C-alpha cells in the first residue's frame, strides 16, 4: 500500500515524489505541463466547484470543509482509481496549488486515502 504525500505543484519535482498526481479541478496558473512533471491529472477527485468556492481556503471553515469533502469522497468513483494506484506504487504525491500547506483539500484527501 502506498504512502501518500502532499506537495505544492509550484515546488520542484523530485524522484522521492514517486507517482505524481495533480488533484486540483483547475490547472494551476503559471505552471507548464513540462514543469509540472505529472504522471496524471485527476480532476474528478477534487472537491465540487460549489464546495471549493464556499471553502475559499478559510481556516475557520477547514473542519466543516473536511467533513463535507469526505462525504463527497464517499460517493466519488475516482476514489477507487486512487486506491488501485496505491496498490501499484509505493509512494504517491498529491499535488495542489493552494498557498497554505495545512488549509487545502489535498490534506483532507491524503488523510482520507490513508
């Protein structure tokens, strides 16, 4: 079973990242596909647009956001794909564009998958 890591898409790619998946619904500004060094882009695992807009990366909404996002993930078929990848790769890095390394959906997704 894979270990899931999270990392900003703007940070330099590393071999330690293992299999790299962008988990944002929108492509990050200013990042070329070459620089991103992705193995895949899984838009479907990201929070719904309505939830993302409501959350707005506000710290006081993080707990409620995590609960609501987990409810979305419970019904999301893209989770099955992620679990299949976890059987195939020992290290998977979930890439996100948000500024705050603690207040973003990748944190919730990593915890959910582990």
